[in-house]
């Protein structure tokens, strides 16, 4: 009898626990950004979008002296929190000051506030940011950055921290020594340009402790992003190999020339039988460390790489095929910058398999603006694209702006014939 009573009590406790509302990730975010003052004062509730499931939305309403924020996802709820803080509570959480306490008397909205968007993709960051700004960030700083992303609705940020560990493991796998690997992988302050296939080895070598530190850091970053519904964009495999891989392993390579006086890494020819196997090993090592991604960023021949003798159509289809083998659902993310993406490389690829970032839309858009010096009359053809703003070159900008383009450019692009394939926005400082 005692055993039966005990079992009944345990079942009752289990049932009670299962009936408690699940703690949403946005609750912890709210606690962090309000310095512990939001608990039981700002309430969150997940409610799917009824009328148009493809749109994201949030609503803010007063409820019994508290604030209720509803939305269709963790990101929508976090964005609603930011809207409430800024436009109702008068609290501006900036990139430089991302936390602040709520006042003792909680400001309440006078009526229901609703915001929604059909811009499915909201991209963030630039390879250069990872050397200009984030090279030596620790988890405490990244945690603030991820909260900032979530509160601004960003759902696909470039995430390249710790990718050097993927390369370290890959090159070890094919027979490179630690010394040889460190002659290829750059130091932290130049890793952005190494990952864009522009240089190798500069600023290195890195100590073993660096690789261990960055691996652990990226795992925390990716875990938090995914917890909040943010999908990281990982660098995919676009053909980069060390310049000495031909003599060391007999791979067939092309020399892409130099970039700003630096010898570029070599390009592994897609005619070489090793291309597919090398790419497959890259994705295997990436997945072992950080999991699969739904988006992979690849920019072969970035900023003027020599393509002489390279079959661009085959290059595009081979890069795409290697990515799809790793994850059939993945999408290739590519930067529209100067001559890239070269039409010959992407024209044969299927619609829906690529997202083009029109990187400098506020000054030199490529989407089809006839007044732009980088205009592409047909935009990016059948491929989806994002209207992005660069805004900032390492802080070295004047106190001025092209206000007409900043205010009207997005709407001009959306109204243009090429705007039918625009599926989101991005900020890429």
C-alpha cells in the first residue's frame, strides 16, 4: 500500500511539472538585457501566425499591470522586447550599451502594438568584422552580441569563429604537419581575408591554445544562436587550398594571383579528382565540430582573383554539388561585390539554391539600379537576393551620408522588376 501511495504522489508531481509553462529562451535574454529586472513583469507567449504563416510578427499589450509580448518565434518575441523597451519604456539598448534596468513603475502601452514582416531572411555581419572588431572577443562579449542580434530579428548571421580549427583538422588528416598548417592559417587579425581566399599565413603562427580556445568559443556561440532560433551561416568549401598542396600531394591547382600584394591561396581545380573528396572532408570536419548548417557562405575569386583557364560554370556546379552532398537542404550564400558573383558561375544553378547578398546596396547596388556604377541590368536573374547595407569600413568613414539612397533605396529595389526575388535584408558593417 505504501508503495502505491508513493507512486501516486510521484505521478502527481510529474503531472504538475508537465503542466507548468515552458521557460522560453527569450525570458533569459530579457533578464540579461534588463539586468535582472524583467522577471514576472514582462511576459512572453508563443502564438503561431494565423493569417499568413510565412510572415513573422509580434504583438505588445498591457496585462494586469504587466507587459505581454506574443509572437510566432523566439526571435519575434525578442524583437518585440526591443520594440517595447525603445518605443514604450524609452530605453535604448545600443550596440555599445546593450543592457539597462527597467524603471520601478513599468511603462505600459496604451493600445495593442503589432508589427510584422514578410522579409524572411535577415542577414548580419561581414567577414571583415571578424578581424576589425571581433578577433579577440570572449564569450561574455559574444553573449551580448547574440542578444543584440535576436532583439533586431537577425536570423542568419555569418559565423566564422573557430573555422580555423576545421582547417587545422582537415590538413592534419591529409598529412600536413602543425608547422605547415600554421604557415597556411593566418593570425586572428587577418583571418577575415584568409577565409575570403585572399592571403595565407599572415600574422601567424597561432599557438595550440588558440585553436582549443576558439573551438570551445564557437560551440557556445552556435549553441546560443540555435537556442534563440538563429541559424548560423558557416563558410563552405569554395576551392581554397594551400599554395604548396600541388607539390606536397600532387593536386591540380590554379594560381589565382595576388591580392593587395599578398599571394593568394591556390584554387583546387574542379577538374582534379581530389576536389570532391577534399570538399567532403572539409564538410565532415565542420560537422564534427559545429554541426550541419542550412546556409554556407562561399566567395571564390573574391576581389579580383585570376580566373584564367578556370571553367566557371563547372566551378559553380561543383561547389554547389559538394555543399548539397553535405546537406541537401543547404543554400549557398554569396556576396555581390565588384565582379562577384560572376554570371557564368551561377547562371546554371537552380533557383532556390542560392542567396546573393547585394553587399553595398546603399551606394553601389547591383540589383538593377541604372544609376549605380555596379548595376546589373537583370540583377541576379532567378536567384534570391538580400538588400544589404555596408555602412562602415572599419570605422573609417566621414560624418556624412547619401540620405536619399539610405531612405529610399530599399523601397526602390522592392518596386523594381528585379525586386520580385528579393527575400530579405542585411546589415554587413
